[in-house]
């Protein structure tokens, strides 16, 4: 991916000026080089895949090739006879001594190995432990399983009929759903001049991390506890999926996640199956370490890492003058064989239900459906990208029906800057931003650079290309990235929804972000995070933030990670939280530490605390006398019973103190107190002979409030847009009518690469958030959230002369060619 031009269009805080000498220069806001990169680029980073203790054995899994079948029998005798086989486990073995894995909805029982029945291709049926992985794979082939095949449930819409049920004991393929109404949607549709109704589909995709799931588990028979090295995401939040499965209290199951895990974006939240199985095997082998590393086929086929798979029906109520009166969305979300933890991704779009538009009357209706496919997990954006895709498509189609330019229709309905902070219909709050100005700016940039002679959108060039059967176009979209999720709303599906109507605000319980620091003997600072990292640059950000708080250099701060037992439960690195939450945590811990250091110096000097000040990494007497460095203070503190150079701080979620969020918090609606946004303009070319879509150039104006580290922000944007391009044009975990997965290698699951990522030109504006410590907004899911809808909208613009709409994601050549053939047949 190339960067042709980058501009910073920064809106300063009120009252500030470029020449304000009173403002101290800070590391925060600067492109400090990532401290993580050196060890990664020099090969010194240690991943879970690199960990192999002495005497370690290796596990392999027997996975079913049937999407839906009863297990008649399992014969493990030949496998157990193999001289290098140490252990074979089946579902029946697990039932005797362990528990099923927790599910996202009540009433489901999923075991780490299938019991009685298999429900998707790739579901593990047996685990084999042997001297090395190669032998273990050979021994797996010796396990014999007899099945009675059953009819698979594959189509999510047809699954709603319950003709064949995935879980007989549940009795339905639709275990959850809800219809939520805000305002008066019925009235809006009755009164509107026009009602536009369309259907759209979003194919099953996911992130594909460089490092697959990996676990090394060791059981300690003396203390009856487990030590598990793994690359699970949110290790303090989802550790219950491991310790509950093992049947142990949390303090007996320690999850260690290294600083580097080779990517996740949510796809490693649900690897608890592997953590539990490795731990069980180690326990059965009296404490011998057991290692499991997922291979790539396992990851793609049955790695519990697929994500959103939706079919939408969307209605838009709009007047002749382009005023949008109401929005009505219904979708079926295919969750695969089991409803895992992220059932709440069906609800996250409520946080941005009307996008950037001022729409007060909204209906939001969904059905969560089970099929014989791999279970869903979270993925970057967590259900929002398909919602925005469907919303922007119906905006385009409404514009066509009304004969209004689609950009003009968008403009007429944008939330205005004087409405900020803006409470949307579903009670979330957008913190800040000038949406009309951003949309105007990206349009001005593109028209100035590309409508000129020889530009990509030069009318003569566009017309000449059409003669060749190649249609060019661009549309301008503005999409919101909700950031800094609260945690309280995430169990709405498991709550008594009627009781929520009388819920008191005091009952709301949010998870804070935890940060610990200690002054070392050499005067440097050791910090510890409770949240694990997936490559976002947390160590760099913590070093910048603490350097500013303590008036030292970022190089004087070292950051490590706490395991699941040592750390309190935090929400962690999800939902674009960490920049904002770490800002608050660093501010709080810095204030607490400097106050402690003043008290320590006052005690040493025998003066009042008010006679001591903290400055430039040390304490001084106000009268200009003595000074103690951080190293001096650490030495003094070393002999005290109540050390003051070691402190921790829990920063509360910012929405908890803001009355504007009371309604959302009481009702367990998604709470995201920051609203980053992007105005996008991808220029596309569609070859009508082949159906191939090429993005010629991608323009994007992005605003995430205060940029804590612009280099990291741009990296997030580039990576997110690459994933958005993959989602829009390339990637899909398809299944055939028999329930067989069609993308189990990289030959079939097509990823973006340097060959198909266009030049990207990024521009920036900054509208600081009034709700956060530094004015920063979440920015970890952008690109993936806004890219697919923007690309599809530009495809619509290119093909408008042909009357074709990109109503299926991904927009693959075969799908476009089918639409073109149908159009030709109609004519």
C-alpha cells in the first residue's frame, strides 16, 4: 500500500494558538517510533509458537468432515497402541471430568470435543498427544469414527423455518432476536412521500492472523493449578471460558499472553477450546507440558474464527425533497453451530444505527440463526461494517429513485456540527465532529486532483473507458467509527429485557482499565498492563503518556503485561478502547505516583508536602533547595514498609460519569462515547466484460480526535482499509449446499496484497473529544468499518448508467457478470 500524500488539517482546542508559549511540548501527539518494532524486525520477539518447554508433548485433533451427523462410535484402540502415543481424548472422556464450554446464550452445551453429534465441518472429535506434531498427526489417522449423516442446515433464511434443527434440545434455529423501536417509525413511514425497500447480503469473512492459535499448557499436580501460555485475546475478560471449562476457580488457571501474538482483530477471542484441551491433556499426563498450534487449514476451516454472515431487508422513508424520515432494518445473522460470546455483535450497530444522518424514527430488528457452519467470533468492527453497507446501499438506491445526486442526498441529512454532542435515536452519543465540512473537503480534494485533464475522472477519459466496456466512478460517503465500548451492555441478550425498563442507573457496572507503575532503582519506570496486546502499539503509547505525566523520556519507560491471575478483570484491547482508556489510566497513575513521591520527599526532608513540588522527573523543595531524582526516591523507598514508588490506578469508563449516556446505560444499549469518522472517496473501475473491479485510488479524510501517535494512527488506517478492500471485493468463507466449506486454503480465501491494494491518500482533521482525557477517540477499527460501504457505493456510481447495484458483499466478478447478463436478458 502506498501513501501518495498526507495532510494534517488540525482543529486546535478552543483558546489555543500556534504561538502559545505556555503550552509544554509533549511526546503525546508525536510520531514516536514504536518500541515493539525493533524486537519484531530483528527476530527477537517471542511468540507462543516459539515456546516449547523441555519434555513437551504435542497435540493434534481429529476433525469431522461432516457438517451434521450423529456419532455412532469412536474406536481409539489402534491409536493408543502406537508406541509414540501418550494420550487419546474423546468427548466422553471430557464429560467424565470436565465441563462444557460457556456459550453466549443460555441453554446450549458445547464440549471441547464433540459429544454424540457433530455440527460443522472441522469440529474436533478426538485429541491425540504424542512425542511431536508429525507423529500426532499420524496417530490421529488411526482413530476410527462411525457417523450417521444428517441433513445439514446451510441457508440462514431457510433455517428460520426450523424444518431441520441444529440443536434438537433447543428446538429452534432462531434462539434469539429482538425488535427495537425508537421514536415513531410506523408514523414516519406512513407520512413519508416515498418508501424504498431493498435486500442486501454480507458474506462470511474474518481476519486471518499471521500467527494462528497457539497454546502451551502445564498442569502442576502439587498445587493443583494450571499455567497456560497462549495467544488468546482479552485474557482477563474471557478467562472464564477456560477455567469454567476445566472446573477450577480463576486463581488456579493462569493465562499468560506474550507481548507479541501475530495479530488477532478479535479472531483469537474464541480459542478457549484449544486452551482447555491442552490443559486437560497435561493434567491427564501428570503435568507434562502439552502444546497445540493450529495449522492454516484448521484455522480457516474450523478455527472458530469466522465472523458476520448477514442477510438484510432495509426500508427507508424519504420525502421528495430528500429528507429522510425513518429507517427500518431487519437482518438474519448466521452464527454457525453455536452462539458464542460475541452474540452482542448483533447489537453493536445500535451505537451508530442511523450512521452520520439525523434520523429520529428507527426500527432495528434481528434474528440470530444457527446453521451447520463454523461458529462466529468477533472481527474488527464487530457487526458494524455490514450495517453501514446496507444503510449506504439503500441511500444510493433512494437517490436513484428520487433523481437526486447521492452525495447531495447524504449532505441534506447529515448531523450538523451545532448538534454536537448528538444523541442518536438509540441513545448513544456522538461526541464531536463537522460531518458536512469533512464530506465537502474530500469531494473538493478528489475533484481538484482527478476531474482535471488526464485525471482519473477526466470526463473524456471516463467516456473513452466506457467505450472499452470499463466504467469508472466515485461516491462520497461519511461513516462513523464508534469507540471505547462499555462492557455493561454486552450481556443484554442474557438479561431479563422486561426488567431493564425499571433498571436503576446505580445498577450499571462498567469495567475500568488498570495500569501499574513502579520506580526502578535506576530511576526508570516499569509499567504493567492488565490488557493483552494484538500489535496495536500499547507499549509505545504507554511510554509516551507516562513520559508526559512524569516529565521523563519515553525510553525511560518499560511496559510489561500481567497474567490473568495477577491482573484484575478489564475489558481490554477491543472495541477501539485502549488509546482512550490508557490516556485516562496514565493520567490517573501519574498523578497518584507524583503525589506519593512528594509525600516521600517531604518525609525525608521533614517538611510539609506543600513545600515539595514534582518537576522534570524528580522532586524539589519549593524554596529552591534540595532535589531528589527518581533513583534517589527509589532508594529511600526501599527501606519502608509502605512503598510509595509502586502504585496502580483503575480508570473508569468515561461514559459512567456522563448523564447523557444514562438512558443507554440503564437499558443496556451499546455505549460508545467516542465517534471517530472517515469521509471516503475510492475511485473504482468496473470491467463489464469480466466483472472485475479495480480500485484506482482511495482518498480518505479521517478524524479520530487527538492523535496520540500519528504514525500508529496511519498504520491503523492503512491496515483497516486493506481489510475493508478484502471484505468488499475478495474474501468469503463460502459453503456449498451440502454444508462443505469452500475456502480452506489461501487459494480459495483470497486476501488483499500489494498486487490489489491501490494507492491510498490519507488526509486528517482533528476534532478532539470532550469526553476523554486527551481528546482522543477510538481508532482501532476504522477502515474495516468504513471501507466496504464506501467501495460498494463507488461501484454503484460507476454502474449507475447500467442500473446495477452492489447488493452482495463481496462484489466478486462472477456476481457482477451475473447481474450484467440478467440486465442484458431483460433488455
